[in-house]
């Protein structure tokens, strides 16, 4: 008997991520795969040269985790159709690295991630989680772009 396939879908709860999730669901139904929906909360680092008193944000990391868990639970409840097994994961760190690590940990057959459609100039200055992921991932990555997105 073949092992159950696993599809990893990173989400930041945005519309492009929702579009990638819909594509991942379609593939999971076709391939009878499990979906793992991952949200990566970036660690908060004050800008260089700025002093932020620790007592100003005593539970910031906990609050970020709680908010992410709530949004992920809502998304999973919305997807609970019974035809595709789904579960969620939350990690903290640099999104591209955490996504690649999660894909390896899960032995994922596929990672389905959204593209924001940034122009080359914006990618140069801003960077792109999707681009970095494609470069570092040891697993296949499907980049999904909503055809309604503009490229700028």
C-alpha cells in the first residue's frame, strides 16, 4: 500500500494565500492527499538603534501565537468538508526557512505557495518568501498566481 501523500500549504491568511489553498485542495482531492496548512509568525525584532523596553510588549510573542492559532483554527473549520484530511501547524522564524524545514519534516510530496506578483524591482528591494523558498526547498514547490493579480 502506498504511503499517504502530504501537501504543505503555507498561509499568511491573505487573498493570494487563499487562492493557493484552493489549488492545493483541488490537488489533494485528486491525489487523495492530506493537507497541512502552515502559518509562520515572524519573530519581532526592533529596528536597529531603537530601544524597546521589554515591559512594553511583555506577551507580544504569545499574543501573536494566539492570534495565528485562532485564524488557523477558523480556516480549518471552514475547510472541514470531510473529503480532504487537513491539519494546521504554526512555526516562528523566517518564513522561507521554516516552510522548507516543515516540508522536510513532513516528507511533503508538494508545497503549494502563492506568488504576490511583485515586479522585479520590488522583489530586489523587498525580497520574496516564495523566491527564497524555491531556491532552498528540498521538495517540489508549486507557485500559484491568481490570474486577477496585476504584476506591479
